């Protein structure tokens, strides 16, 4: 009889079980056959990786105790310890001194020992499985020895490279190494140089460094069998397919995207109804028609999880035959869609909807820039001519977007945050010549409102029927995050009450009250940081930031795998009205795995995008060493001041050792106070700083303060409360 995982767990969980090694377990289970022993070994390995069973220092298999659990460790980028995320959703804080020899991402065994703020505290007692096999970093020499400093600041070890494994690497070159020895007591980790990418200062090295660091597919690469399948399925819709679908080809439907976009997965149509309501149709590329469940295309899309946008380079989820061609809702060609028609009142309330498999022909491919110019009253003849077929629709769209936005605001949505992104401008050689804030215009906001409403509508359909689904959830902030937000607001002189049971409307009101504050953009960022990260889940826990009872991702199946899954579920519902008992069981089993995997892939994509952006900011500052900039203090610590250049969205550190006095950190008030001159530095202070260091190896930017001293009038700590109140009234 074949041994099962559950049977083995039952044996090890039994009160009569005595901790046993593999050999002892085989003897206990009367396993003598070599094949059965291999099966036992395989099941034990699987259980250990799942965290259901642990292997102690004497190689005995036991069930984790009440204070012992397993999870994946994630280190802080700033060296402030780590968090272990367990399979049950628990988070355990690990202090820097208790992380042992773990590397970021490793599966670890944790012993819980007390509390840290609102979560458990613990220490690493064993590393169960290493995540990383390769590291990207900078090759450096120290005397007769060579090391690689990892690009990822969450990895706290330098890797020793033996001379026979340099593979022609030279100092200050970016390299990819394969780890041969992991860190241990009295031993540095070691590696072999597998690939030399180029010199650290060469901008052409940045992109491949990020790709290797995050283990992303190389841009443009897909397995041959996936490309062949993509070519095979990329057929224009035939007569039989057209007959099955609702025909929207005679309607004025159009797309609005960025100037460089090539994968158009959403189009809209809009009109005013005789009853005064709006009819908004959102047409989304029917990727599920081409990418069938279980196909090679499907497997590859699942593994990637999402497209990755690295400045001007895209690593797509789907081959270009699909993403840029047959699935893309291009102007003037017939394309298959899942089409959602929504009737919405002038107050922004949804009163009716209809979903169908459709076919459309976009009459115009518009850009955000063009629509923004039109809405701002630009009468350029060429622009007016291009927009002529949809001018009336754009004006109606503007009206509806305002109604939808007001409706969201009324219920307490805080996702109106106009978070600025940095736009990197390079020359022909790829060198960064400028960084400018990228603001969102009216057309970007308009399309966002329509997509939010579409996503909510689809999610509400499944939530109402209680069917298996993939939701986009955003949980409430925890009390520790809210406490930090409260401290930040008080540090800049704002006394705002923070309710114990937080509602998104409370955060919305904070943003409303501070919209004219000079630090409004910093306040927005702190509010965002106080909230949890949105993830995918099979459970409907609502979307806190949007104040939505149910939310999903339905509108971008070309670039997000969860959207593709939603399309498959939606098409099934359209055709069958409900799911069979067998289908429900199937989806209840697979959807949690899909949601978890897609959340992880999204996180990796985001980190890759942020890392490349940070790299380019460091590069920019390296060309401007010695120059002066207007900056604002965004953080105060015992080791110095974090400052930001608002004009460039670049952050760096003014180290305490460069200041003009001996400064002490007042943790309660979050300020630095000069012992002799009583000068105070607090969040929100404006400074003139000079760039003194920009290091691409460590990804650090350092500044010093250079403004004249007479500009400051020393303030006594005792008067701080009064000045804070004056500041509050002034704004």
C-alpha cells in the first residue's frame, strides 16, 4: 500500500510518536523496499518545505511546537532587522542580531520569543531551504582578496571569490555569481563569477543587472514552443466567431493610452441616455479566447505573472504576436473583447449592467497627452481633426468621471492620491540628463475612474453569488502603522485625531486638511506607507483604500495573469450562469495558489522597477556632485537626516557627523537637537544641501547642509508646542 502525506503526518503527530530519523521512521513503518524508502524521503522533504514537519539538529523529524514555526524571511533594505512571513499569514519580527546566517527569501525555522510592538518577535534557529542560487553585485578587490558586494541591500554579506573563479572579472565591474558556499559560523559565503556584465558606471549595465538580480526573463525572450503556439493561435476573428458575439463595430469606441503604449487592452464607449443616465461601455481584450487553460502560453504567462516595465523596456507576460497584435485593441481593426456595459446615474451610482462577449473596431487610438490638451481647450487644427469623431464622447466622459470620483469620495475612498512619479530623461548614449516629476492629467484620472468602476462591478457579481473568484484586496492598516502616521503628523505640527477603528474616510480627511500644506506630497507618501500592500486573494476582504466592498483586476489581461483568470471565470459564468459542484471544488483548490503566486510576481516586478529607477537617480546625482539643491527633511534618525529634493524626487542622507554641532536624537519628538547651539532639525524643515557622494555600488546618496547659519534663529525645545499650533492655524 502506497504511503500518503496525510498518513505520515498522522504518525508523526501521534502522542505516542518518539522523534525519529529517516532510518528509524522507515523501520517503524516497516519499509524495507528501496523504492518505498525513496518515497518516504520524498514525502518528508515535501512536508519540511511546507513547514508541516521540521528536522532538528539530530536529523529527527518532529511537528513544530507552539513557539516554533516556519516561513520566508524578508530583510529590511535599511538594516533594521527582518520579517518572517509564515504560511498562516502571521508576521514575526526578527532583530538584526537574531537573523543568523539567513539570506533574504530563505525558508527558515523560527522560535517565537515575546512581542515587538503589535507582532510576535523571534529568532532564526535553522535555515530550511535557500532561495537564492545566484547574486548580482560589484566585483571589488581588497589586497590579495576579491569580493562581490550584492546589489540587493537586503543581503548583508559580501561574497568571497577565490582567484581561480574570477573568470576575467576586474575591479568595479558588475558581475553575476553562482553561490558555492553559504554563510556559516566563521566562514564568508563564496561564489564563482559566471558572467561579467560591464563596469558599474556604464548605463548599459543597469538593465541587465536588474534583470539578473530579480531573475526576470531576458527582454524579448520566450521559449520556442511558446512562440510557435502564439503564431498558431494569432488568427483574425472568423465568421463563426463573429456570429456568437455582440457586434459593437458600428459604435464610437476608442482607446486612450500613453504615447509609447503598444498593448491596448481597454477601450471605452460612452453616451448620455434619454433618462439622463450615462451608458459606459468598457471593452477589454479577450485574451482568454487565445490563451487556453493548460496551454504552453498559459503556463508561461502564469510563471511570469505580470509584464514588467523597466523604463523604456518591457518584459511582456505574453509574446508580442498576442500582446501587440491580435489581442491589442488597435485602431481600425476588429478585435474580440469581453464587454461590460454599465448604466450609471448622474450621481455616479451603478443601476444596471450587462456583460457579453463582443467584437469591436476602435475608431481612434488617442494618447493621454492629446486628450488632456483637448480638455484644456487647445484648438490646434490637427488635434481637433484627429479627435473630431469622439469629441462629444470625451466631454461626456469628463462629466461621468467627475460623478464617479465624487461617489467614491463620498463613501471615503483615499485612492485619490496624486502620487508623483519620476520621469527619467536620457540622451542618445543612455546617460541620464534630467529627472522630472510626472504628473497625471485629467484624461489619466478619467480612464482610471472607468476601470475602477468596471473592476468593482465584476467583483460584485461574484461576491453576490458566493462563487470562487480572485479578488484584489487591501486590508485595514495595523495599529503600529497608524501610530507612526500619527507621530509623523505631530512632528510637522499637525494635531489630528486618529480613531481606533480606522475608516478610509479618516485618512481621506487628513489628505483634505493638508492639501495646501507645503509637505502635502510627503504626507501623501506617509499615508500610503501606513496602509498595507494590496494583494490578490480568493477571499473577499474588501479594498480599504478604495472603500470598496468587492474589488478585482479585470481590465488588463494582456499584462496581468489574475485578470486572465477573472476573464475565464467570467466567460464561464456568461455561458453557464453558475458553476457546477465539481468546478467549485476545482477553483477552491487552485485559486488560492494562483492568487499567492501572482501577488509574489507582482512584488518582484515592482521591486525591479523601483530598483532601476533608484539606480538612475544615483547615476544622475553622480553627474552633479558639488552642486546645491533645495531640499526638505522627510525623516529624522539618530544617525542623521533623510532629505528629498522635491524637484527631482531624489532622496539621500545628511549624516549626523557632518552637522555643525553635537546633536542628540529626541525619539519622542522625532527631532535632532544641538547640544551647544540648541539648533533643532525636524521633519518638514527646508534646507539647501550639496551633493557629496553618489555610489552605485551601495545605492547611497549623501548630502551636506550648506546654507548660511544666520538664516536660522535657534529655537528652544520648550516653545515647540506653541510654534506647532501657529503652523497648524496658518495652513
